[in-house]
C-alpha cells in the first residue's frame, strides 16, 4: 500500500502554492480503492497526486477541511467512479 500522510486539515498548504506557483487541486473520493472506509480528500500539485490526504466519515466532514478560496468543480462522466468532486485554487 502506498504511504499516506493523513492531515487534520489542508489549511497550511497555500504557502506551497505561493512559493512554487502551482495549481492546487483537492479531489474528494468516496471509498476509493486505497481507502475503502469512508471519504478522503487528496491533494494534487498541478496534475501530480501527493501523499497528503484528509479523511472523514462524510462528505461534509472532508469539505470542512478545505481552505477558503478553493472553487468546487463537479465530477465529469469520464472520472473514476469514486470521485465525488474537486476543489481548485
């Protein structure tokens, strides 16, 4: 299994964006293959997934861990079935 770093919140990730100018995306999944017990939010830098995640028992619980300023995008029909939505900064 891939190493994961479980964070309490994504509140401290914005400093990386300001320093490196990358686009941050937080993808929220419901029971993905690597975490079948609930919801996770996974941080991406640009298009590259990171090992940084937040976990929750509900969609609302994970949404509360996303910093202000992110914009929600609904899933597309070609996305993986476990993807619920994405948040981009």
